[in-house]
C-alpha cells in the first residue's frame, strides 16, 4: 500500500509542478485580457491571441496566432512557406502554411486540390494494412486510422476497427468500473493522465 501512496504523491507532485510551469496562462477577466507579449519591438496591441505565452515560443501555433497583427506568432510562423514542389499554391489561401507537406495528412482545408492535397501528404492516404476490412469505414482521412492517436467520432466506430486500434481502451467501460472498484490509486493516476493528454 505504501508503494501506491508514494507513487501517487510523486505523480501528483510532478503533475502539479509541470502543469504550473508549462501553462502559466495570462490573467483573464471577463472584460479584459492582459498579456505579456514578447519584447521584440513589435506592437501587439491588435493581436487577439488567447494564450500570449505561445507567441514567440518557437512553435508555429497557426490560426489566430499566425496573423500580421500577432507578428506571425512572434516570428514562429514566418519561416513557413508553401512547399517547393512545383505546384502553384496561389489559390490555396491558408493562413497557416506550416502543416503543408509536413509528412502528415492534416485533412479538412488542407486536403483540397487548391492546396495540392496538403502538399502531397494526403495523396497516398490509405487505411492501414492490418487485415481488417475497412470497406464500411467512412472517414475523411483514412491514414488517421491506426496512426497511434485516438481520433474519436466516426474513427472510433466498429466499422473503423476503433480507429485501427487507437481507441480500444476508450471503449472498455467495464474495465473502468473494475479499476474504480479495486484500484482507487489507479483512478487518481488515470485522472491525471487524462488531463495531461
């Protein structure tokens, strides 16, 4: 029993320190958002990003961060251009071009003919060859099935083999009940894992 208690304490302590340090979101109140933008000489007064700490953090966050008002995510997205694959992307019109041609089919607005099917990432997007019959699996991006991420919704259906096995543990309600009855530390640790993921 002491092992569970010590493990739980370590898990909670590590989680709380990690969460507190990694997600120090800026103070929000109903009428006002105060932000500590990067001190790079750019005027961010028109930037409407919600998490100011993400601006200039080295990761291109796209969407509302990758705008001229937010200095293209504080410079994080300015290096992203259309892939140099000979395709004419002039009709693509995406604000965040970083996912184009990054090796993963991003679907939705990226998976269009104007954007060369995500810079070619979605051209050879097929179901996994795992022996399962996916003929009744109706999803937008077949290569998301069995990619290691539970994508939920129609991907998690029986017809899609529970997202190619990615969503298997999400569907074991009975296992969850047993865990709650016999292993209360497991429930607490599972709760923290769900928050982190």
